[in-house]
């Protein structure tokens, strides 16, 4: 099963919601693929436990990069987990740039990684770019 964890800032909620919907639609035909965002947390539940559980299950992390995201403590935590899992070969990390950022503001762990530039693109276009990566085998992604 492929579990996709969508990591974003609350400031970017509207954009992330659109991306979540489009990714879910685009990957619906893929058996065993589940896109997760914090919108799936049930009211009254422990949201931090829910997020930690999904961080452990994720096989793909999509980091929705914006100035607000890069200034978020929660995002920093999620980036740390994503990159640790990536370095162990347990997950892939996809950086999706949705707003102008200063490259120096990127955490050191992300500075030397390629990203998808989705600035000015619709959620559908951004989802298509991400979906293409998610659907590739690990060998194809490294090529």
C-alpha cells in the first residue's frame, strides 16, 4: 500500500485542499494508494497522535513549500521525519513549490533536492506533476 502524506501550512489550507482533492481523484484508479492530510483527523481525537501515526505509515511525503510552511514548527517536525525515512529508503519526498521563497530559507536537508515548481499552476496541473512521480518505480525516480 502506498500512503501519501500531504504536509502543508494552515495558511496554505485552501491550496492544499484543492491539491488533496485532485491527487485523490488522479490516484483513485491506483489500487492501494491513499492520500492523507490532517483534514481526515476526527473531531475530538488526539491530532498529534494521528499525525505521528500517518508519518510512520507514509511511503511518499509531499511538502507544499511556501514562506508560511518554512516558518512552521509543525512543518519542521514533519520535514525531519520525512527526510529521516527517506534516508533509510523507506519513503520518497516530493517538494512542491507553490509560492516564491528565498532558497536560503529552505532547511539544509532540503536545499540540495530538486523540487516541482507549481507556482502559477492550477491544483489539477500540480497534482498531475506529482502523480507522475508517485506512479514511477523507485528505479525510474532515481534515473
